[in-house]
C-alpha cells in the first residue's frame, strides 16, 4: 500500500499508477491532474483504485478528498457496480485519519456533494474531522443528508435501491 505517515509526502512511484492521457483520464479534470502529479499537490495515498489528498479549502482541521485514481463522474453517475469503490474510498479515508492521529472516529463526517452542488465532476469523498470543530459555514456546507451533501451511508442505500 502506498501511503505515508503524518504530513510527509507519499513515497510512491506515481509513474506506475499514472493513467496518463489515455483511458480513465479527463484532460479537463483538475482531480485527474492532481492524481497524475501534474499540479504539485501532496498525495497522501495512491493506488490502482483510489488516491487521497488534502482539500484546498478545508472545512475542518482534517479535511481530505478521496478520489478514484481513474476518472469517474460525480456521484449521480454511480451504480451498484460502484459499491466496492465507495467502500474502498471510505476505508482509505479512515486510514488517513488514523495516520494523522484522529482517534475519535465517532466525530467524523464522510460524504459527497450532490450535483449540481459539486465543484468538480470527478467523484470525490469528503473526509472531515473533527466534525465538532467545524465552523458555522462548514457545518452548513457539509450538513449531513441535505439537498447538497449526502453521507456515505445514505448514498450507499440509494445506490443499492437503484
């Protein structure tokens, strides 16, 4: 597994995972560029399925984005076949929190912005902790199961029902 401890850069051979300009890469997508190390963003985790990095506008002391390594559209485009991908995204989010000494996993928020309220149309899981330390605007912006932000559990139920 290619992760790192604390805030040190990931020691990963990106070229082995880099999807380049071919399949699974959208040249207009900022997250595809981040995952392919074109933006100079510190990657906290990268593997064949998912990658993780810090949100540039954090809503909590720990705010990470977990994205599919290959381009996948927003959460509305997902189906039952994507359940394992979402589960892997949550698993990596939990690992990143633990590696950054977030031990109270009951005070976290995992979720997706529902279109049209997502700014990037590349599936991305918001991992926020501690939720109790989020400011007023962040509590509003990441309000669980609102019209614009759905938690992973509600989202998974919606996928299974489809």
